[in-house]
C-alpha cells in the first residue's frame, strides 16, 4: 500500500491508502496531467490548493468508479438478457423486483 496525496502534496498533507500499483499506474499518472502550477503550487496559492483538492477528488472518484462500479452495469445487462431469454420479456412482473420497474 502507498499513501496517496489526492490534492497533491504541495496543496494538502492529507493522504489516502491505495494499492501501490494503482497509485503509480493511475492516480499519480492522473496528477501528471494537471497544470504544473496546480500540482507544484510553489507560492502556496490558496486558489491553486483548492483547484488541487477538486482535481484530486475528481481523479479519485474516477479511480473508484473504474475499480468498483464499472463492471456492475455490464453484469446487470447480461443478467437482464439471460432472464429475458429464460422467463420472457417481463420476467420481473411477479417478483419483488417489480417494485423497481420504471413507471410510465
């Protein structure tokens, strides 16, 4: 595990633990795309520090979406197709899942 500075170390000392490979391959690489002034913030500008915080949260959310959420819609779509093939186009109608069907 590595300690990642989401806002950039020059902007905020807070860290979050992330797997070392993900830190190097995803999160640090994302920061390299930031404007140099924001990442390095040599004069400790509070506006650049705020920009670093926002950029860091955006990068971290992208990382979390990629690692933890991206597979779920694909799985649900595959399961929907399989259930449709097995039980028909409205397979959910007489199940507890019916409460989640769009109304309209």
